[in-house]
């Protein structure tokens, strides 16, 4: 059934609006200040006082600049926290995001080309091929993808491979790298259509990867293989460690078992029962590397495990929909921060599951939980380390209300040794594969 809008209806709508005494006042305010400023609630700013009963020392906030590498910054931040504590590093110490970024883009390119070959017999307008071609690669990623890179390539300090123009402002590199990958996709699909041998496909792909390596080396710099680690600690003591390689650096200075850290999600949708594990088709970077795997749990389980990890002195990587009910300049994420439903006098409510099902929300940004305020052993607000530099929030740190965490946090990463036995057992299950476009396949 369909029906147009009649002028009688429009007249009635206008009459209905005229009966509201407050309408003109609201119109004047919103037209001059916008929706958010008009509907902001000062009480939220008061409640989100940045004081926490558990507050880990984590150093200066990093800055991902004009790039989408939040997942990478957040993960490396959790690791530098350990290094800074164990080796008395200064607050401005960072691990090289650019080193990981280089290998991520190189591996994602290979991952894409493999998927092009696998789907080459499907029509271009199939949903799977269209999804693949829409974004051959991008800056975003997942915790397990970071682990796959570290397991293969190790880590280096930022001093060994600093940022470049294209790492900090990634739009140009992404544009031309994706152009090259789509060009390669057309070549590979034509080869498959002409019944090329596997050997021909592999040799062609190798030539393509050679070109991509060169593009990345020109824009991000060639990855360091050997370096000296030189620094002064907080006690002003000088240290130098010569002829390190990236894997040796990770082993000596970070030395965590990445297999212990697992992804937990909260996706309260009918298609994803709790206490089951999930993976996502065509989501990853390192071919043959660590699989992206999530265990779906109730939100209260995620929060209790995050609290337990904080109590043990470890920060928590997490993924959320950061643009919802947040003020980045003030560093506040709170469901009470704005009241647009009251402003417009209309129902804007959706459950967390409905927001996922109907495309209103999904994970868009990864950060790190570094503290929590417990009142009567219950969380009221959380301290968040962002990666947008020191000019936003409280020197780069944000405050997240507990209700905002309930509604807009979708994923955390915790040490599985902190999990109860039944959750550990559930995490060991073989994962159910989700479609590539599933919201739980969103990249932070």
C-alpha cells in the first residue's frame, strides 16, 4: 500500500504545530544553535566528573591524526602500558603505529586479492563481490587482526619507524591503493574467466604484491628490520639495546601471550545466541593467520570481566559506536547528554538489538578503558583513553557513563584467565560464520 501526502494533511500538520505554545521558542533556538546544543543537559556534564575509584596510570594520550587506525592505537596502547610500568618509560613513549600500519595494508592487499580469486566465478553484481569491491582495504581493523600482525612481524618503538604524511593523513594512500587493488581485481577476474592455471594466478598476484609493496614503501617508509632501542627512563637513567629485530623487541619488552587475550561481544539480536562464538566471512588480514573470533555474552558479563581486569592492573581494549550521544570536545559519552526526543516531542527509542538490526548503530571506534568508578561495587562511569590527541576531553581522556557502555559498547578484549570456567569453555567452541556485511564484522 502506498499513499502520497495531501495538502489537507499538510494544513493539519501546520495547525497542529501552531497549537504548541513553545514551538516558536524551540524553532528560534534550534535554527541558531543546532539540535545538540539546544537539547544538551548540563546535569550530564556535572555527573561525568573525571574521578574514578580505580584509575590506572597510563601516560600521555596518542593521536591517530586524520586516519582510521583507532583499533591499532588502542591495542598498542594496552601494550605500552605494560612496557611503561615494567621499564619506567616516560609518559610520552609510544610503540610504532606506522610499522604495524605498513604490514596491515600489505597483508590486507594480499587478503583482498585472494578473495577476488575465490569469488571470481560469481557475477560482479552479486552481493558478496559488490561488498568486496566497495572497500578493497581500509584503515580499520579488529583486535585479532592486530595479533596476527604482531605474531608474524613483531613490534618496534615509534622512534624506530615514526609517522609519515600518509600514515597521519591516510586518504590519499587509501584512494590510490584501492584504485590499484580494483585494477588488480579486474585482471584476476579476467584470468579466471579465461581458465588461467593456478600457477599463472599466483605468479600474477606476486607481481601485483611487488607493486603494492613499492607503493607502501614510498608512502609509509620501508619497515625497519634492525634497530637500536635508546631511551632515558623516569629516573633519568640512560639505556641502549643494540641490534634488535621487531620480534625480539616484542618478546623482550612486552612479552605477553596474545593467545590469552580474547574478544567478547554483546550483540543482543535474535540471530546470535549468547554463549556462542562467531567469526565473519572474508574478515581478516594475514592469510592463514589468527582468525577473527568473538564470544557473544550478556552485557553485564562484559562489564564484570572489564572490572576484574582493571582490578588486576590491566587496561581493556574495547569497541563502540563513539558518535552516539557524545561530545568529543568535552570528552563525555553519556546517554543523558542530549535529549532530542524531548526537544522534538517524539519517540526516538530503539533497543540495542534493534539498532544493530536496522542499521542505526554498529562499532565505529576502538579505545581503551583505563579506570572505573565503583559505588557499592557497581560501576557508574568509566575512564577512557582515546587516540585523538590532548586537545579533546581531559587531556585526551574521556568519561563514559555506565548506561552509555550498556547501549553503545559492543566489544571488549580480556585475558581469558580472568574469565569463569564456563565462559572459558564457551570461548573454545568452533565459531559460527557470519555474512561479510554483518554488523559484528564492522571495523573499528
